[in-house]
C-alpha cells in the first residue's frame, strides 16, 4: 500500500523506531513529528532534547549506550562550568554544544524552530522531514508532591524521584501545530499514523495537547497504530512505568490503550505481552504481538516494517476502538 505516514515520537524509544521507518520509507512518504515539550533554555541556550535525540539517531551519530547525545562525546566544557560554580545538573557535551548554540543564534535572528530544525537535520545528512510539533513554546510541567517542576528539572535534575501527581503543558492552549504538521494532517494520501514507543504522558501527550492535532489525526481516513512502550509491565527506558503507577494506572499494554482512548485503530506489543494482546483482540482492538525490543538496527527496521504492514492491513477509522 502506498501513501504518506505520520509518526509521532520523542525520546530514545521513539527515535529508534523513527530510525527504522526512515530505512523503509522514502523521504517524501514520511513526516516525523517530534515532541518539543521538553525544550528549555539552559545557560542561555535553547535546548531541544527530543529533536536532537531523533536527529543524532537518524544520522547514526548517537551514543548507543546512553541512547542520547553524541558518540565519542567529551565534557571539558561542563567540567569547567562546574569548577566555576555554574549549573552542572544538566550536561552539555563539547560537540553537542554546537547544536544548541546554532539553534539559539538562529532563533535570535527570528527563524522559526521548524526552519532551524530543517536546516540542522539537513546539515547532518538527514533527508526525511523531522518537524517540531509546534513553533510556539509548549513546556511540560510535572506536578509532584514537592510542587511543580519543569520537565528537565524533574527528569534530569531530580532523576524522576519526586512522586508525580499530574502533568500539564504550559502554553499548549495558545500553540499552533507547526506548518509541516498542519500540512501532513491536511494531506489526502495519509496511509497510516504511527505512535512510536515513547512515554505517553511526557512525549506523546504534549503533541496531542496542541490544539487541532488530536482532532486532525482522528479526522484522517487512516489507521492510527501505537507501539507500546511498556513490555511485561515495565518501561524499557525512562520513567513511564513509575509515572503510570503514581498517576493511578497499572503499567500494562491495556493501560496504554486506555490512555489513548478514542484514538487508536491498533496496537503493537512485545511477545511477552501476547496474552494481554489476545484479550485486547477479544475486546475488538486489533493487536500485533512481535519482538518490540529494539537492541540492534535490524530490530529497528524489522519492527518498523512489521508495524507498517500491520497498520496498512487495518481498515481506516472503522477499526478505531478505545476499549
């Protein structure tokens, strides 16, 4: 089946599947929409962590052990910052600094985040469209028992230790989808929407919080398929399982379906959750159980290929269930 694919992603898991999708689909057939709720200004520099993780992963520059940042990175800048008594809680690598400096310079010259992202990804040799969810500032705020924390303070500064009581997206109600996202939602040839295995609360919800995005996805005559970030009741990376428990949801693939209620046409889960997948099928949600843990490039490409094949088999919209 031919047609355009929209993928929503953020974080390491999302970047891995995005890598697989770019190895299967030609540039004209894929729009990668990336969360910018994690963006923040640090030491005067505009940092876009999820955009950079996706960019470094697609250009094969990412540190594969950490999953983020650049391979072979050095940290002499941060060592000196800490020596001088500066803020050392969020690390900026020596080579990684170039991305943040260049982004900040271009923003100061009134370029949009979309324009800057297109230029930077192109410079890294990426031919597929990597687009921010919005050019307007949307900031993820984690509400905790210790008070509200900006996302990076919660995630990096506090190492996700505070008990979460909620999540909100500052600025979302006034934001607009980025031009490329608006354009993708307006296309008549969209064949599938893939929700990558990213944290639903912290990586995908900010995208869906931008006015018009959720409604635009539901209005498409195309199936929406999510790849579960939960495997066997645990998150492979990041605080998704902890956050789900604290917000009153048992970490499971069923909870992922409930979280995306009203949006999904199908779900991809790991073989470890095959029994739960069968239960979801009984309830009417098409579910594919396969190897969803991406340890190698071959895993990324295989999972992307299987996810696309599964999505293309689904009837658009009529199969969308929320149970």
